[in-house]
C-alpha cells in the first residue's frame, strides 16, 4: 500500500512539473511591438470582422476565428499582428510583421505545448520571411516541416496566412476610409 501511494505521488508530481515546464513565454506583447517599431510603439488599432471575413478566416484556420475583433499595430505600410492558434492541444501565441503584403518577420511569443517547441528557432521562422498570400489564400511557397512538430508547424502556417489576410483587410479598410474623407 505504501509503495502505491509513493508511486501515485511521484506520477502526480511529475505531471504537475511537466505541465508547468510546457509554458514558455519568450516575448510579451509590449516587447514584440517595441522590437518591431524601434521603441516607438504606435497605438493599437482594431480590425472588426464581419460575416464574410469570418467565413474566409474559417477557411484559412479550418475553424471559426477565436475572436471577432483583432488588434494590430501599424506604422505606414508595416503592420504587426499577434495571433493564437492551437498546436496539438494548447495555444501558440505568435507575432507576425507584414510589410507590402509580405511577411517581414515571424516570432513565437508564448509556446505552451510539451513538444514541437523547435518552431521558435530562427532557422524555422526565417522561412516565413518574404512569404505572400496567393489568391486562393495559401502561402506562395512551402514551409519546411519539423519532425515531431507537425501540428505546431501547421498552426504557424495557418497563423501566417491569417496575418496576411488580415493585413489585406486592413489595407482595404484604409482605402475605404480615404474614399470617405474625399467625399
């Protein structure tokens, strides 16, 4: 009986320790925005999604987006997006910088999975530089996978597609605002 209690306690402690170790925050939102915009952080804007936008985001993600409004930061043609997507079981928080319809930078802000953390390494993230969104809402080039991190890689691909799509919507919204002010 005593051995069973010791084994049970050991398993419990290892599970609790395992879950605590899975959460890795590499950058806060504030740090990411300051890094992107050289300490001159612009104020956050909000992109409100209508039914049509949600429908397309659903196609990109293979599920409805988690929120109907998306915060972003913008200076001139550069925008920064912080998105979350489920890897295998837990959300991955990533930041994407988009300029002129191309990803300039991708970063992992928080990684919560117990496996697949290799997606945070610069060697993987550099693949997103220069990637664009095709008219069918897929990336214009393939991103190499990582053995053992397939679901995390897929989540990063979906978030990259979503960041590029949201950037397009933001620019369309900006153009509509310009037209309103001219009238």
